[in-house]
C-alpha cells in the first residue's frame, strides 16, 4: 500500500493550485485499490476541503501517516517532515542560491525529494508541466496589456475569471484594431497561447504574408526557432542542427520586430542560443513592438526588454529603449512588459486539473509497477541523506562552493 498526502501550499505569495484535484484523487483510488489518499486542509486551495469530502477523499490535518507528500511550490524548511518522500518544484536543480538551505534541510532530514521539473520519459521529455496554462494566461495578459497601453479597452484580470472559456469570453467583448501579433514557440507554452488566439477567432497567417502584407483585421503568426534564427554561413539545415550548434546561428528576429505590435514570447531558450533581440535592437527606429508578453521570463536574457519578473498583483512595467531602464508602462515611448513568472497560478482550477491528469497518467503507476519505466528514478534528487548519482553535480552547491 502507498499512502499519498496532498499537502497544503505554504509558500508566499499564496498559490491556489494543487497537483491532484478531487476528480484526480478518485481516478487514483479507482485505478489502484492499494493506494490511499489524505488531503491536508487548506483555506486557499482552489478546490475546497468540502469538495474533497464530497468526493469521498479523506481530509485530515496530520500528514504523519502518509508515505508520499505531494505539493506544487517549495515547502518551507520548518514544515518539512523527516523521512518522507516529497514531490514539489524545488527550484534547486539549476543551483538557485535562494533554495540552497532548503536542499540542505532535505538532506539532513533524510527526505527523498522528487522534483516535478525532472519527471521525464526515457528520452528526457518532460511528462508533467504547467506550461500550457502559462501560455493561455500569458497570451490573455498580453492582450489585456495591449488594451491598457493603447488606451483602446480594459478587460478583467485573469485571476478574477474562472477558466479558459471565461478568458476567451472576456476577450470577445472587445474589438481589436488590425494589429499584428507575433508568437514564438511551438511547445506546451506556445501552443497554450495559440489556444487563446484561436479561441478569439483571430486570423493566423504565414510568415511571408505576416512580413509583407497589411490586413484590415488583427492577425497572428506563430514561429519556431528556424524562422527567427539563421545560420551565419547561410546554410539552411534541419532544426536539430540549431540545437546541436547554436553558436553557428544569429538572430533573424528584427524582420518580425519591424512589423509586430504585440509579441508573445512562448519559446524555450537553450544555453548558447542567440538572443532574440538585444537592447541595441530595441533602440532601432524601426523596432515597432509596443507590448511584450514574456511568458518564458528569462531575466536580462534573450528578450532584452525583460528586466525582471513581474507579479500577478502588479503585472506590467515599462521599458525605456533609450535609457534601458524601467519606467511606468504608460510613459510615451515605453514598451509595456508583462513578465509574470507564475502565470498558471492565475487560472488555478484549469491548471490543477490539467497537471493532475498527466500526473495520474504518468507518475502514479510507477509506485505500483516497480517503476518499470524509470520515472521515479530519473526524478529522484535525494535518497538516504545524500544526492542521487544523476544529481551529484549539486554537491558543490550544497557545500557552498558554488
């Protein structure tokens, strides 16, 4: 028998998401009779304690009897229970300095840590992620920001709406001018953003038409790495070449920046790849983008207007191209930047249900089939008070040498 505990989120600012909704819990119990689930009470969770009770899921304050504790965000050190297995986004695998003490505490308390970020299949492809919902909310926020920046319309904040259908309904209330919207990325995030643009019935156009034609309706173009990067030697090769030799490429993004009004950044940025645009590029008189919705949110990186992450409470700031500094976003000449780094938290019910479906499908079976696919093994960061072999590279980080 494996006893799962759904822990209360304790990190600030509060997060309403949960890995397993009441429906997801029912699926686990129906599919695996040897499973048990207890939910820790929470006044914040998007699914109330009563919703779990109505689904016949046990709700209890103590997690001591549970073997595997499942959360979303980092667990505060004082709340860690020794000798347990934990699943959450630990934000330690890139040696993030702000969570060094957390990883040390996990090791000293003999906790077996599994990180959602490294739950992958044998090919290294992530199996569970909130990326789709980051794209959905990011696109909505970008369109909302455009309305505010242009002074053309005001719509509700995403956090005040219930689900994706509500977001689309809100967008359909307003009339957009014939702007051009650029979307980078064709993974979970980019395709999540596309769901919003398609839900609004916006016209999707080809790269050639986007770059050369004018339209009397709003349009968008979704592009991938080989459309905004080119080889320095002029060769046109398969996409894998870009991933194998990013240093051989340079950005070809400016041709899009010259005709775009709103840019939604939903791409994955790999080490060594060219920046999409630099601060010098933004100074160019033909750089036309007025609003950037940076869903990827790499600070001071490939999207040069992103100076910092913004917050759900205060999602927009301005970038002054001349001074390269932050200014109020309504300032004349300022580019409005939306760079919230926890976007799925604005749509907690949808995001939790989507994440939970993949967790039930991909992760839960591993507890009952002797981890035959290696799902747990690949995601296990600590075991028996030490780092596992796969994550041994974190030892210097734990020791304070990095």
